[in-house]
């Protein structure tokens, strides 16, 4: 069911949530986290849809913060909060509250979000677009254990990447990194099989792809080799080559979901490497809510002290 | 464990304990299924293999070899797997995953005593090592009746399939029944262990692959609020129930002469009991778990008078859930004078410091009220109630119920004040449902178990010592039943024979309605 509230406050929204739950007869149990999505009107629909799909794996309360920009100077002085409360079948497997902030409320969105967080449960903030320069220092980001940004949604990904390196705080993560998990697990599995030292490496991708850059930095950190960045026509990452004394280990995905794995001295074989939907990426992000140290290693492109050295 | 099979010196620089996104992918390996045309293989094993591949948990080059008495080519086999996957897989069908999997499918036609077929199997295995890089690592899944086990393992040995070359592994996977009494179980173990080392043999008890069963350990040992009361000072008794609403169906040949106790109590229920009652293991590796489970099973004492504390029954013709069903003795292929039990209830005591005096009631049956498996830990009543008797008239004992299936989860039962002016207390429940907090993510038991076999992780597989200990518990009961009386009749769709209710009434208790 849906409840619309105009010019409202957080406590009225909390009342509406209780009322909605009463009406459909389900108590607020089983929700494992609060997901805060900070977005604009344009991207809200897709983001909510992805979050609702992800909520099938992680039932959650989703708070969508949409900052509205009034068109006239008169409206701009008018601070207001509108809310749309969805519970039951309208909200995936959890509850969704869409918050539209006008005027000065937009600068104090955290004051609206704070009373609406689930007790005791972890908080995740996701910026599908327009992530702040320093997510951990952002008022909303500061409420969260986990801050999800997306370098695919910025104008200059590699500049954003440098900013992320500088502002990294434990709990930061980026969907450009999440997208790499299937690649990374296949590379690790290939190396399990080959069991040989790597002497050179190359990552092939479309130009300015942040995932490719992260992958290259991760390989540099783990393998202690210089990784060549090769620009291809894409889409996204198209191949990774690891040089060994006996020949090359190659995972090649020229197009589509089918990739080819080649190991030295063995015939090539096909691999399923699909480009995943945003909801799957979010679901993966929500599986572990502690700091992703390996992301930090990949961002910096160098190992930390705990990492044993490899030759 | 997965890395140890890869040789100790090699350490993969791309893996790191802190990198928890990377899933546990099985190392290079293949799976050979004997009896690949059977129901279990089509409905559970093939879909589980596909689901694992779809989740990206199988190694590149993973290969599946089918062995059965069919005149099939590799493509025909792939088609059968394809159909089984389309119909039964848990995750959505994806063409690219299927292609990756289909390339590694081989079929070997033949009988179990056919030497040429096993030579062909050996060739297939060697060919896969060369063409798919399976590295000599193969698991042999014996999805065949136990009478064929000796033949198959002997053939595997004869054709040099049971031992891999240096640095590779061979494993055998077998399904229940693991014998029908202690002697036959020991014979079977001797046959299998003659060819495979004990730690190469994986016995499937699919209950142990269920999330809820693994969660028993998490509930008990990852929390502090349950363990302090998990003992004789607070627990009154424990009930472990596995009920099925179906009859024996077409399994008359297998079931008659075996019965519910051998089919279910010996393996599933005693395993659930061991997990519920055991002490905290030193670690969560297979050996530590085995040690603790064995300690519990060895501490089990049967009641003095078996006649009073065990009950067996047979379902009788009746209306069940709106349809008229036949009784056990009227089923096709069943001797009308059969004394096979389709219902069994036993009382067991665990003689150790934690559980002395706390009875464990185990029951199982076919054609019962509904399909349900649960473990109910029932607590003692409060020693003193400040409320007068009218206030707490309806109050039952507190209980923690672990619902294994269906509707997996945990229920806590306790008394609560009814809103209103007078002090009236009624039982309420507090529920944790898997479907609520972790929807859609629970893998099938077989997915987990097959992956564990490929990884060499033996935590969730009962060892031969456990199987033998379990038979030591059940054998005296079966012997007593063989000599005394015959099974009580109970109406299909009920919760078992009256004798079972009397058995608990004698102790001043009653069965929960699950």
C-alpha cells in the first residue's frame, strides 16, 4: 500500500510506516539493513527498481532521498519535505520511503533520514549518480557503514578514481569494482590451474574505463608486475593477458557474455562472463558490510603490509 | 582445503583471505555420475551442477561424465542434462553458462561388470585431463542401489580409476542406505575403504546440506543467549520430528523390510540429535565435528524397557487432506502380513553431564498430517509463578523450535500478557524465518554438498564411525521389534498411533503438533 504525505516530518513518516504495516498485518521483522539512496528525479526510478530487486536477497528499508530544485526564487526559500511511504507488495520485500526535499531541507537531509533508520541494523548509502567528492565526510555518508559510489556514472571516471584514492575511508566501495568480481574470480581460478609465476600482464578495455583501471591496479598490487593498459573498441573490459614463462594465460571476451580462457599448453575453453544488472551488483555489495580492504589495495595499486610478498 | 590439493609450495598471488568477494571455486576437477539416468540424478544432481556453474562456483573446464546402461552419444546425454536443468534448476537458465558446461559433458554406456565400459571411462577421464585441464581430479558419485557398490568400486580399482597420479585426488560419493544394520554397514564400509581411503569417501546425508541444519551450529555457538540454558538445568526434553505426508509411492521394493526407523532415524534424526546435543567443537573442521558428534552418539543410552519407550506403526487406509488413501498393507507390492514400520518413535537418553535425565524423543513417519521436519527444545516450566492459576491457565512450556523444512526458520515460544485490565498470560511466538531475512538466497542442499566434495571439505558428511555408532543405537530396538508384537495401525493423515501418545503420557509429556 502507498501513503502520500505532503509537507511532513520524520515522525509523521514513522507513524505512516506503522499504520501501513498494521493495515497489511506484517510486523517490521526480518529486515536486515537500511538502504539510503541519494539520487535525482531522473535516476530515481531505475535505482528504486534495482534496490527492490536486491531486497529479495536482503530485505531492507529503503529510504530514497531526492533533492528537488525549485524553479522560482520564491519557491527556493520555501523549505518542505514530501514523502511517499510504500509497504507490502509495492515495496519489494521491505519498506520503501521516497523523500523529496525542497529548499533548505535538502541541505539537512540527514536530519530526516536519521530518525527513519532501522534500530541496530547496518546502514548503506548508495549514490547512483552525483556522489560527493568525499563520501565518508558527507552528512548522509557519515551515517553509513557502507558507502556505494559508481564511477561509471561520472563524466571523467579516471579523475573520479584519483579523488576516491585520496578520500578512501574503510567502508567505501564502488560498483566499478563490484563489476570485476567475475573477472577476478576467473583469473584466480585460472592461476589455481596454471600454478606458474606471472612475468607480465595486460588489461584490454574501452578507453577511460574505471573497472579496467581498477583491475590493472589490482593485478599490479598482487602480481608485482607492470600492467599494460591497451585500448580496444570495448564493450567494457575485453581481455586480460598474463604472461608466464610457458606462454600466455588469456581471458578474452570480445563481445557478449561468452569469454574464452586459454592456458599455456591446454586447449582454450569457453567461460560465462555476463555483464550483470545493477540489482545483482547491489545484492553482491550488501552481502558483506565490513570494509573491503581489497578495494583499497586495488585503488592504491599496491599491497598493504599484511600481504605476503609474491615473486 | 582447496588449496592443499594444489600442492603446498604454490600460493596463488591473486587470492587473499581478506578478499571475501572471490567465491570458493572448486579447483580443476570433474564429476562422474554412475546411475545418471535415475530420478535423483535428474531432479537433484544435474540441476545442482548447473546452479553451481551459474553461480560461477565451478572451475573453468569442469567436466561431467555420465555412466549408465543406455545407448547414448555425448550429445544425447547433454540433451538429457539440458532437459533436467530446464525443468528443475533453481536459478534461471542462461545459454552462455550452459555452453560452458555442455562442452565438458561425456557419456559412457555400459554395465557395471562390463570391462570395456570401464576402459572407456578411463579413456574419457584421461581425455578430459588433456582437453579440459581437469588435472586428474575426479569425484565418482555412486547414485546406484547399494548392492552395486562392491561391483562399482572394484571396477574402479581394477581399472586404476580409484587412485589419481601424484598431486591429484579421487573421491567417492555414496548415498544412503549405509547398510541395514551394524554388520552390513561394516561390510559396506570395508568394501568401500578397501579401494578408497576413509577421507576420500563422502557419504551424502542431504539433510546436513540444508541451511537450517548448518544454522543449528551457528545458533548454538555464535550466540551467547542460548548456550547457557542448553542443558539439563533448563531443558525438560527435546523432540525431533521428521514427518512426510506421502506414502511409499513406487518404492515398495526398497522400503518393505527396511522401514521408517532404518530409513530415517538411523541417519537423519540421529544426525540432527547429535548436532543439537553435542559440545562445542574445538574448530569447525571435519575432524573436530566428528569427535564431538561421536561423543554424543556414544553417550546415548536406550531405555530399559524398550516396549514402553519405543513405538512403531503402519499407516492405515483413511481420508487424508481430502483424498482417500490406501493403507500400507494394501499398497502394491507389499506383503499383507508385512511388519515393516512406516512410523517409528523412540526415546533416547544422553548420559553425560549436560543431558542426564533429559529425554530425546525422535519420531518419523509417512502419511502423517503434513510434511515437516523440526527440532523442538522444550524448557521446564517456571519453578514458581507469582500469577494465580487462572492467569496462566493456557500457558505452555517455553520452547525453541528449529524448523528444518518447510518454512525454514526458528520459533521461540514464551508467555506474554494479553492486553486488557486483568493479568492474563498467553503463549506467543517470536519467529525468525529464512524466507524473510534472507529471501531467495538459500542454495539447494545438493549444491552445497557437491561443491564441498569438489573442494574436499568433509564437514557436512557423516563419517563411517558415525554410521556404525548410529546402527549400534538402532540395532537393539529393531531386534526387540522383530521379537515382540507388531506395528500399531494409525489413520493416514493423523499424527501417528495412539501408542505414541501414550508413550509420552507415561513420562507426563505430550507431542507437539508440528
